[in-house]
């Protein structure tokens, strides 16, 4: 039995990035605890070999791929013929009525939060509220979980092949769908629900652990909820960003979701139906994770408030900021700036680096445009993009094409993954042009190494650069904050902070702030406390307010 089962989606040990580095740090910071690591990915082909060596205190590891075969590429048998096949099994009417009830509940929650009137009338809304008051979401989910097993009324076979399932899908289509393609709706519903049975099988076969810790909501969070309800052990949730928000951004930019309505049928104020359907799905499984968890951790106060807005119980939430090994990065300061006293132009490398994955959420294109503008004021400036570019190869190629179209091939380097310690002594400024962040670990690493940071005003970036409370703000600015998607502002801030006096002031402020508020040992101690609390009582300890 492991002490802690870590449930990870799309991160450690196969994908480099801030979350994966955080997981690696956490495991190694607790050598007296044993960990079971469960990795959940899309398809095996999307990942290479592990990029992190497995720490010695990981006693069990398993990887699962929820979309190993592409459901959308399956043979789409003529629907009329398929209908006959589904009627080989009648299906359990009560079980499908129960799941329809849950769908209605999540639909109502989604629409109330999005500010849209629900499809149901006020009587239905009141009925749903009463249903929740009587049964509670967790008891409803626990009942449904038991029905998912093989041979039970909601097994994968029953969902795929029963007459009742066919009736359920067609009834929901006729009642709610405003896209004219039933075929697309049918296959979307099947693809959307398919991972649920796989997660249930994983939960049933996973070796025992004293507690569960998921580092996102999403599929890993849903697995955590299943394990919590099946085994009764505690579930801890840590969110580095908002999984639901980031999936919504992905869906709004997706090209694989079709809108089959004609130009005169479309309402430009309303996203496509299938985008909305997937958004509701990810919000629903996020809600399940929140409601079944024992404690929910965010990295900063703004994220905690968003969790509450997304349905988390306030009394379950708390903040634990990221932290870095100060001694490890302090040694990098002398590798860059020689001597003491004032800093001269020659001491500041004319290099601005974006360290992160080459994906749309990092908005690499705004960074490239900012470099083009900054180059006019600083012709010696170089731009480095340091991070893996295999996650979204099409976007990475678009970024390279943009750099070429701007005539910046000589000034911009796509460097792929490099150890951050090897990069920080060679750069003058770290830049983040992201449209979504939480509390970026790379900003703390740069600050500990004495490198100023220019970042967009997302997540906790302003807090990291300008400080939180008045005492923290008195330390000064460790860089500059700029609006999202504003290359002119980003360019001006980079040029400004590279001036020697501004650079030195920002470097000093960053070092002071990270040494005071963002130490790795503080994070380690906080998680040790949480682990001990929930391992020792098996998840039965009452939370504030009496909830267990």
C-alpha cells in the first residue's frame, strides 16, 4: 500500500513543464513517503519516453490512454441498421432515468453559471434543487458508479448496445440539440462517455493507497472521485490552473468540432452546440471532483476564488503557493553578473527568453511580434523560445513561419527543451506572453536567479512581480506587468527593464521576494501536513462545517 496515489493527467513523467517539475519536486521532497503514480493520457502515440527519472520512493507506476483508438474514425454504420443492433438488449429504464436526472442537474448548474435561461422551466429547477437536497450529489454518484460495472445496468455494453440507450440519446438530441446532424451528435456522445468506463476499471484495479491526490480536475479528478467513493480514502485536489477554463479555451479554438448549421441558422452570440456540450462535460466532471474531495488547494487567492465560483465549497479551499530551492538557483547569479555595485549594459545579456511549451496558451506569436518591435530600439536583442514544440506541431510551425515573415530568423532561436539552470545565466529578461497561467514556477526560478521578468497580467503574475500585501509591495517590482495580446506594451516593457538601473532594481526585488515568500521547504512542510492529516484518518475527519 502506497502512502499517496498521485493521479496525473498529461504531465509527469512524459511531458516537461511547470506542473511536471512541481510533481517531481514534491515526490523528492518527501523521501519518507511512498507514492503510487497514475498517468492518464490521450493516446500512446502522443507521448514519447519518460522525460523524468522515477524517484526511488515511487513504488508503483501505471499509464493509461483514454483514446487509444479514435472513436471518430470508427466505421459509422448506417444508423437505421445500428438501431436494430442496439435493440438486442432492452436496457434498464430506471438506470437511464437516473443518469438523465444527473445530466439535467449539471445542465442546470452550467446554465445558471453562464447566465443563460435553462431549457427547463422553473418547476424543473425547483425539482432539481429538491432532488439535490434529498439525495445529494455524492450519494447519486456513488449509486451510478456501482451501475457502471460489467453486467450492471449502465455497463459499457448496455450504453453501447441497448434499446434504452438509443432512446436516451435520441430523446436528448430532440430535446436539446440545436445542431441538425444527429450522426455527429450520436458519435460525440459515445466518444464523450467512453472514458468513464475505462476510469471505472482503473479505479477497480488500482493497488490500495492511504489517500489520493489529483493534480487537476478533468479525467484525473474524475478518477480521484471514483476512488474516493469506492474505497473511502481521502481525496486531495491541487489545481495549478483552471482545468475547466483551459479546456474551454481549447474548445473555442478547436477545428475538429463541426457546426453543421447553415449561415442563416447560426446565432453568433452562441458557441457551436458541440463546443457547448464538451464545455458542460468538463465543468460537470470538475464539479464531481470538487464535491467528492476532502480538501482543495490552489496556488493563490484569485485561483481559490475561481474554484469557489466554479462550485467548490469555500470551507474546503486553501492556498499553498509554489516554491523553489533557493540555494540551487542562487548559485546562478554569479555566473551571469561579475563584480559588485552598479550594473552596466555589458553585464546584461541582450537576450529575452520565453521558457515554456510552444502551445497557443503561451501566445508565442505575441512574443514574436514584441521582439520585432523591441528590435528597433535594441538592435542587439535576441529572442529565445525555450521549450518543447511537439505538443502542437501545427502551432509550432505557424510560429516559425511568423518569425520568418517578420525577417527575424537571425534574431529568434527555437531552442527546444533546455535545463532551466543552463538558460537563466545567459539571458537578461524572462518574458511570459501567456493568456492563462496560475503561479508560474519558471517566474520563481528566474527571480531566485536574479533575472527580471516581464509577464502578462494573468493568474498570480502581478503578485509575483509587484507583490501581494503592502509589506511585499514595499520590496519593489521584480519586472513589469503588461496586458494580454499587446505586443507593443510587451516590447516597451522588455526594453525598459533592460536599462541597467531598472534591471538591477528588479533583480534585487525578485531575489528578496522569492526568498521571503516562495521557498520550497515551506511548500514541502505544507503538503506534509496535509498528507499526514488525511492519511492517518482515512478521509473520515470532519471538515469545517461538519462535512466529511
